[in-house]
């Protein structure tokens, strides 16, 4: 069985972060492992507190995983400080990690900046050059490329610039744009649009975590980048379209929508 590791923060409500990653990787057919970078107290209405893991303890988690069950792919999510980013980059280099997918959690959907400038500098100089793929949303792509994204042309230009700067493939997510949820992949000098209709469901907490984890799972299984992205997009659409409705705020998707019925049976 292929394996995948998520390096990210915990979401106590289960919709994003480590919890979403583990569910996604499992349903996408790989053995999922985790290294937790932060604990959050949150639910569908928001985050009330964050407790970062000490960098040395993150290093020990990564040592424990890489020296025993070596991951076939690695997904990286929330890394809230320069020290945590540096430790992650050091360990990925030390163990020659493969199929690294970075979801650069830098700017929230509402536009709130989640990383300070010093941390962004470490992310761009130490971590992104180790990635096979980076999956920014539009505000994050604007920050990484220094290009204002207002059209398909500027979307492509930003993806190309990020690839030029950091040497990795780029999946620029269009979820922040008006209209369809169209993403643009730039890889090895070739661009491709992945187009899909926006699903009328307000409960989409954790979409970025889910998409990047599904991509990593498919890379672990040996699919190429383009097919991995398509399979991940299809999975994400299915999870949203299942119309799970939990909590009083922006709820989670149903990551388990495709689990075989025999294991989903409820008591009569």
C-alpha cells in the first residue's frame, strides 16, 4: 500500500487541516500519516485559539515517520512560523522526500494575512524550491508572483512566474474568482485549465486542504501531475456535491461520500 504524510495544523471540528487530510488520503487509497504543526480550537463559526507545536517536537515527529514508514508523497499545509517552516525544509532535504505538494496557507479566503513577512521569506527561499507542486489561491498567487490577477491571461502569467521563481509546478486555484471554480496548471512549460461548475453549497470548509491532499495521494499511487489534479478535482466536487450540512457556520464537506456502503450502515 502506498503512503502519504501530511504536515499541517489540527482542526478540532474535523473539516480542514490534519483531519481533512487524513480522511482525504484514506478515501483516495493511501495509508495516511501526520506531523502536527499546531493545535487549533475551532468550529464552523471560526477559530478561537491556536497553540503552535515547538519546532523541535515537529522535527521529532518527522524523524519518527521518515525513519520507519517512508512516505511516497508529502502534503504540507499550515506552517505558522519561520522556525516551523525551516525545520520542515531541513527534514525534507535530509530524508530526500519525494512528491512534495505545498498548500501555502498564507492568506485566508477573507483576505486576512496568516503569515508574517519574515515567515513568507523562509517559505519562499527554503520550502517552495523543494516542492513538486504548489497550490496557491488567487491572493496567495498574487503575493508569490507580484502580479495582480484579474483575468485568464494574468492567471497564466502569475502561474508561470511562480514556476520560474521556485522551480515547481503550479496549480493556481480559481475558487476566489467570480463564476466557475476553474484552476490553472502550469507544469514543464505547458498550461492547462481544469474547468468545473461552481456547486451551490456554502459548506466548503477545508477545500484547499482536501484538494492538495488528494493530489498528493494520487502522486503517491504513481499518477502523473495532470491526472492527479483531475482525480483530485473530481473527488473534491463529489465531496461538496454530497451536501453535508453540519454546524452553525461554514460547515465541512463529506470526505467519506465514496466509502463502500457496507461500512457506512447505521443501526436500524
